[in-house]
């Protein structure tokens, strides 16, 4: 059995879980879990889905994801990247004109134009008729006209007070989880023996947990959960794949 599958199976048996129980906790199908433990990667979907399975499974078993990923890449190999070279445009064709014929034609055209201009200029000189000098306009006095001005008195509007925002009060402890990546959690309220929730939170969803006095939470992938506690943003709870325990009490 491959080292990765052996590690997952031994860790699962230490917790005393069967494959069916792990499938219920992680929402991963049983035959995918069995294929991971037996190293049958040809029975699994695409590589990106397998890495998601390993992240969720490692979080449930409290295994560092970097170690699990390294074993997986060692057994299956890293995906090869294919580089695509840009296609160069075809060379442009140049058109060539015979310089001898073009130059001779332009020279003949220029000489003919100059000859015609000299001929008509000497034989038929152009007379320019005298232009009349315009008289300056007689200045006229323009009396200024008074422009009536009107005053417009505007009253200052009295602002209408808007409704005041209501501040929400919390009687106990309320934790709102905003999930960006799958994360296994166990939530215990007010010291109860049985958790109020134990399972994998789905990415893109929001979960709310409440208690009268105290909430105890264990997260298997703290980097995928952002917590808002009683209206206060506590931010992301840790790094990706990190296992974190939190205790929040009523103030």
C-alpha cells in the first residue's frame, strides 16, 4: 500500500472511524476515500478535485496538509505545464518599383510644368486691378443701459432628522461563520457532552451558532473561515489547513 494511503488509513483507525463515517463527516463519497487509501488514483476524478479531497480529509484527521500534499505529488507526480509559444506573423512582402522609369517620368513632368509657367508669364503678364481703400467707420456713441437686477431671497431649509440606527444587543454568544473553503468543525455549546454540530462546512455559505454562556469550536481548516462574534469581526481564524481551537464566552 502506498505511504499516503497507509498514513490516511492508520490515522482514521486511530480515531475509530469507518469509511462510511468519514464519508458522512467530509461529504466525500466512500469509493473515493477507499481509492485514496489504496492509491488507486485512476479511480479518482481530476487532480484539482483530488487535492480538495485531501485537504478536507487531512483537516478531519488533524494532519498537516503540506505533508499530505507532498506525499500525493511524490506518488502521482506534479502536473506538467505546457508552454505555448506565440505565433509570429508572416513576413510582409515589399513591392519594388524600377527607379529608372519613375525618376525619368517625374523629371519630364517637372520640366514641362516650368516651361508652361514661363511661357504664359512672359507673353501674357497679369494686371492686378487697383483695390479701393475702405473708409474707417464713423464712431457712434452708445449710451449704457441700466440692467434691472432682481433679488431672490431663499429661506434656509430645515434638515429633517432621520431615524436613528438601532444597536443590536446580544443576550448570549452568537458566532457567524463565513466559509470561503471547506472546513471541518466541531461546535459545543454551554459545555454539553454532545456537540450541536460536527461536520464539514461548505464553501460560499454562512453558518450561525449560538449559546447562552459559552461556545467551544475546533476548526480543521482555519484559513477558510471568517468569524463575526456578537457583531464584531474577528477576521480569518488562521492559515490554510491549520487546526485551531476557539472558546468564546459571554461578556
